[in-house]
C-alpha cells in the first residue's frame, strides 16, 4: 500500500466499518484509480461476534488489525492509518487530539473529499458519533482553499427495511436501532460484480461475521438490497451528484 496525495479519505471508528459501511464507495474510487486512504480509530478489540478457534480474547486487537489489512487489500486502499483509541472509549478520549490528528492527515494527503460518520452514527454507536464530530471539525478547520468536500455515511428507509428483514431471517429479535434519514443526497448502486467484491472485503473480517450476514447469502435479492446500495449525505460538496463513472461529484 502506498500513500498518495489527493483522492478520497475515509474516516471510520472500527475495523469492518470501512467494508460494511462504505465498501462500494471505496471500490468505485480505487478501481477508477482514485487514491483512497483510510483512518481507523480503534483496533475494535471490544467486538466479539464469535471466537476464532484457538484464539484468546486478548488477541482480538491483533486479529482484527490483520483482518483490516486483508480487507484493505481487497478494497485496494492506498493507505491505512490504524490508531489505538479504545474500542467503545472514543468519546472519552481527547477529542481535540483526535481532531488534530485527522486534520494533520488531511493536510498531508490533500484529499478532494472526506467521508465520515454522521451525527446518527448509523445506529447511535458512540464511537461512530465521536469520530464523525472530530472529522467534521477537522474538515471545518482547514483553510477554505484546502478544504475537502465532506460526506456522511447514512441509512435511508430502504436500507433500514433491509436490516429489519435480515435480522428476522437470522431470528435476531434485537436488530440494530437504526436511525434512517428522511433524505439522502447520493446513493451508490453497485452492480453484481461490485457486490461480490464488497462481500470479499466484508468476509476478511472473519471474527465479526454475524448470523444475518450468513443467512442472507441464499437470498440474492436481499444481498443486492443490503450490500448493493450505499446512501450518503453531502454535508459540503461541489456537487451532490455522481459523475458519469459513478464517483462522487468531486472526481469529475
Ligand atoms: Zn463501527
């Protein structure tokens, strides 16, 4: 992986956020030759969807860092900056320091667009919300000429319906408390190849493979609805649409 100036910077909280939340967006851009970098704030050491055989809980940070490395290769990311803020403890960490570090990274890489978590954190995850606030602040602190466009990950009604259906299919009676947005600005629709490539990245996060992700595999229509559609909110952008190549407007 080689860091490259310009392009897209994605700022997430946990290993797997990038593949599950923005895998399609990342693939669109890396496949088109747009340099795409990732900041991940934590090692995700608190996640424990299932214990890999022979693994200890204290090894999870290392396991997830390795999984992120594999997913980054599957997504063809140019660079990954993995920080060691505590999983679940991002809001209690020094917010000014996090903002400063994101700002420094933006200053170094000069991305044309930054994509981060919105104030809803998709389902209210405190780490997502805190990282989103710090990302917004870092972008706002850039001088006007250097300031990249800013987008937030979003959940809209069709995506929320998908999650509810997937949870039912897996017999999960406690689905995520999603916060769907009334209106989103950009929807990236993936073709069948892109869905498969995104799935390959998601599958790298083996320690976090949830039941519903396995349950939907026999349901191509659900796979398309859930993985094939990524809504985003344009917080500040040159154009809110997609280019003819399906890239964010900044990459026309
Ligand atoms: Zn997350």
